[in-house]
């Protein structure tokens, strides 16, 4: 009789645990959906308008700079792309990598379509990588990147980064790389600082994309960060991830870079080029 009572109690506890787990998953899914919907509703009318008046919380950051929606390289080396002014990185042996970085038109340029090209090149036996970062600081909001290159064809030593960054403790990453290992997944979402916890602050996955075009987003507010990647222009979902970690967004800039893992050259010895069709940032408004 005692054993029967124990068994019944265990079964009741198991059912209760299943119900609690189901309710938790339901609440988490609802939270992610509401978070994403909030961005889409509140931000849909100001995408690609850096000259708009920024209000509320984002106004405490330096978002007053207004640039024309034109694409060219100014005399002082400033690049204008997707309505934003960008710095072009130039320098010797520095992280990530470490790598050498070049602001040469052979490494960073805008084509006749107004699309941005980042290219890793070899000049006299020395490899040069490419990076641009916004002159203005950003903050909470939606960061959107539209690519016109197949990311799953990258050499195992090549890394494409699409991210926001202030320092190593304030970084939100979308990265495409096999990190030197052909058997590794080729894509990841990461929220820094370290340590990285799979499923909590980090998600690695394998993106197989037939289309040359893909779009990648992260939606960031006080409640956390929600990532999405799509094949084509917001058509087929590749992957998504939610991280509840909240990091201070003050002082972050958008960065796009193409570099070599541990400074190792592409295994085939060829240059590598990525085309970025467009970038947009939509500030989050309470």
C-alpha cells in the first residue's frame, strides 16, 4: 500500500513538472514574440533614416549626426553607405586575428549599385583584411544586414562579422566562419562578455543557403536580444535565437568586417570578397 501511494505521488509530481515546464515554454515563446512585434511596430517607419529626430532613451547617445543617403568615399577616408558615415579600418597586426587591415579601394569600396564590398587581398605576400564601423554610436534597436554573397562558401579560415561593439564586454555578434575547422558549423550568434554558454549566450548552427541573398537581424532592448537569419529577402527562416542577457548599449557602434582566423591565409590562397547590399539601424523607442 505504501509503495502504491509513493508511485501515485511520483506520477502527480511528474505531471505537475510537465505542466510547469509547458507553461514556462509558453511564457518564453510569448515573450520573444512580443519583443519582436514591438520592434516591428515601433520601428517600421524609421528604418534607413539616420537623419530622423531620435527621441527617448536613444537620445542620450550621440545620434545627432545627420548624413545624406549617398554612397561615396570622402577625401578624409570616410565611407558613406546606406545613409551612414563609416570609418575604414587601417593598421598592422591587431585583433581579431591578429591581422593587417587596409583602407585601400582594393579592400573596401562601393559599387555602381551602391553596395558595399569587403575583400581580403594578398599584396606582395602579405594578407590584408577589411572592416568598416559607424562614426556615430548606436544603442538599443534593430540591426539589419542584407548580404549579396553566399556565406556557406567561405573558406574555413575566413570570418565575416556583422555586429555591434564597444569593447569585449559589450558586443552582439552575428558571425559566419568555420574557425579553421571544416567540420565545424559555419554560423553563430553570440552575446559577450565571455564565458559563452551554448543555448544561453551563444548559438552555433550550420547555414546552408542556396540563394546568394540573405538577411540577418538582431532586435535588442532591455529584455534581451533576439536574432534571426533568412534566406533571400525575409523569406525562408534559416535560424533564430533569443538571449535574455542585457548588456549596456551605450557607446556601441555597428561594425562589418571580413578577416582571417588566427591570421591564417585562405587554404586555396585566393582572395575573398563579400558584398553587403544594405545596412539599417532602427532605434528602439519606449
